[in-house]
C-alpha cells in the first residue's frame, strides 16, 4: 500500500536530492547521474510513492488525462468501450473521463471544454455522426474514432467492418433458406448504420434476389425496434427473417413478434450484432455477430497514446472482422 500523504518532497528528503531531481527521475529525463537515480528509485520504493498525474503534468506539460465522448452513457456497447479504455489508460498512468455528446451543439461545447483548452491530452470519439463534428476538432489535436470508420483519413480509427457484418448476417439468413428479409437499422446519421445497410443490400444483390426487402429504422434501443416492428405487423405480413443491426433491437422486435403470435425461430428468424452478455440467455438464445467492445476500447487508447507520442505518424485504420455466433434464433428452412 502507498503511504498516505507521501509527497514528492518526502522522496526528495529521503534520497537527499531536490524535488526537481525526483521529478526528472520519475519522468525519465536525461541529466540525472546513475547513482542519484538509484537513490531516488530506492526512496520511491521504500515509501511506496505513487507519482500523481498532476505532478507528472507539471513536469512534462501534459494533463495525463484523456476523454471519451459517446452518444450516451447508458448503452451497453458504449459502456464496454469506456470500460476497456479505462483499463488501458490506467495501465499507462492516464485518467480517462467520459461524457455523452448526443448532438452537435453538445459536441462543440465539449470540444471547447476538453480539446481547445487542452484540458486533456487526447480524445476518443465513439460512433461519430456524419455531420460537421469532425470540423470542430482542433487541428492537430490527438483524436481516435471508434465504433465507426473515420470520415477523415487523417484521423485514426478502429471499428468493426460494418459493411462485412451486414453481408455476413444477411448471407447466413439466405443460406438458412430465408428469402423475404427485413433489416432494422440504427440511426442513419451514423456511418456504421449505413455501412451495415449497404452490406445487407449488397449481399441480396449478390444472391440475385429482388431488392424489395423491408427496411425499418430504429435508434439502437429495444423499444425503437419494438415499436417499428409492431407498427409494421399491424398492416403487413411478417417477413421470413430479420437482420437487426444490434442485439438490443433484436430483442425488442422479438418481443413484438411474440405479441403478434409469431414464434421465433419457427415463424420468424432473427440475427443481431454485438453478442451482448445476455444474448445467450434470451429465449430463444440469440444468433448474432460478436464484437469485443472492451478489447476495442483498449485498442483505441493504445492507438491514441501512440498518436500523442508520435504526432507526425500516419493515421491508422483498424478494421475488425465480424465473428458469427450461431444459437437458436435462426431456423433452417
């Protein structure tokens, strides 16, 4: 355990050096003699001293804080990205703060709060919308996009290959014998929603089928899919199968299907994306495409720290392949 109240000056007194020298040792600066460095390191170990982010900030001119902006703070996938990012930031002695940016004005205000004032050293933006948000990021400020591909080739990104995810989900439904398909999308202002829809449509074209399949729109929540599918079923015959662009919407439309007397998967097959922790515990267990959001959060912070340390390095764009997880919500005809 660290000694409560231990300061850099306590370390300096024990080692017989100035607190500036201790700071140089902590921050691996040049100009400290090996024997002096050894005394300081011995004092740090004896006192179990843990350098604070603020002390390191004073020495290096950095805040040692990072920020993560997400559309909301209640969605499972966003929370998982933050959790992974927090773990990785902590491992590198950074603090990660998180905030929701559901619209462009909020995003602009947070840019002023975090980036323009340099209160944080770098930023992770989750599911960036296809609006003017990229233009609000200060030129040269370290930023990573995750959850969606980067619209700006100069901004590094890490995300699921959403186009391929749409193709994979649709291909599995077609190979299972279903030909009258439906998809329910996330918000179409997000490029991941558009990419998943493009994958759905391309796979149908590749199969030589008519492009008259049903497209509904949700907002990633179970309730949005429930209401959209319920409204459709009031006036139309149910499709054979549905590709929901995330697991939460898959669960919402399954609820609507049950209320209209449809058995999943006998009457209606459903596939989602994410493989959220409860997916295997639903009835029926949900067939889905897995993406490890916690790992994506960790990789996003690794990429951000690399960008901070190497500002002139070219942008990296990491695309993660979807992994099909077959359970019981899709039947074979």
